[in-house]
């Protein structure tokens, strides 16, 4: 049976677990080979366990179980030279590049004036600069091929609204929207589409304890901002992967420069 990504290769960052793993599995299930990247270590500013080498190995096993090829590396998206090398090596092994999913990101929480300089810098570096380095490494390859492609950047509802406790995170995710829109205009002439996706709460293991504490303290006043109109309290990684698969497919061939919310209805309020 022909599937949407037969003969295509997808590059996914933050692929060791959560949304990145779900995206790798979903695209592989529809025929894609995968170039997977994850840092597989802890961050200084986060209050949850980082991904591990074992997590990335699970992603590899899941993709291979679908009879697809995968090249996986432990690479820090903040290191442009490392990203570029790992991606070029993956393309050399798998033959081409068609889909880019810039998914790697981190999250921590604090009142805006209590965010430390180190916390701010790490969030911006991982979420925004890491996304930029991911697409900066990928675009020349797509241009060399001359066959178009799809880039999906993972933003957040916090990239469209000023969610409390998340000023540094929101700044990084708003930045992704600007990057996406500019690149969509630049790359459209080459048949390369660029879109951003905006989840709300997703059950990925990235729920920080510092966020829960702040919601406990400020929940009556600020908690309703986080509420959606749908009954599910959180999305699953597979929900986001399904939307990424559509955005990356030829079914969305006339869709570029958009911000697609997968947000449980939070933006309707």
C-alpha cells in the first residue's frame, strides 16, 4: 500500500521521547526513513528528567520495528557545526531529505521578574536558537535537491498568547513564529513550505514541578487562562504527531506560513 511518505526522509530533533518519538513513529508508519537527533542529557534550568540514551534507543527500535531505516545521534541543537555534520551524515546514509521537524525544546516556570539570567539564556538557546540551527542546516540540503520540502517548527500556545509563569518560554516560542513566517516567504519560491504547530498541554514528561507549584499558588487568578473548551485535560504526543504528518504531507501542499493550534480549544477563550 502506498503511503504519504514512501521514499521520503524526515529529520526530527528532540526525537528520544514525547512528541519527537511520536512524530518519528508516525512518519515511519507512513513510509518515511528517519534522521533522529536528541541531546540525551539533563538541562540546568529544568525541573524534570531529561531524555536519555536509552530513550533514543527506544525510538530507534520502534522505527526499525516498522521496517524503516533510522540514523540517530546524540547531538545538541545549540551546536550548529554538530547539527550540520550529523544531518549531512544522515542524508548521505539515507539518500535525501524531505521533511524537517524542529521539535527539540525545554520548559521551566517562574514569575517573569524571577527568571534567572541563566534560565532565560538556556531557554532561548535551546528553543529558539536550536530551532534556527536545525533549519539553517537543513535548508541548503533541500535547495541542493531542488524538489521542495516541508519544515514544521514546534512552537506552543505560548507562542500565540502571553501565558503566565512562562515569559522566557513564551518569548522563545513567539520567536519561532517570526522565524517561520519569514522563512515561509523566502522559501516558497523553491516549493519549500514552512509552518509552525502550537500544542497546549501534552503528556510528554515535560510537566515541570515549578509550574505545578505556581498554579497551586496563583490558580484561582491565573489558572483559567490555561483552560480549554474540550473535555480532555491534555493532548497525547500522537495527537501532535498526526497534525505534523498532515502538515508535512502533500495533502497540505498549498499550506505555508501558518500557525496550527492543537490546543484543546484554549485559544477560543
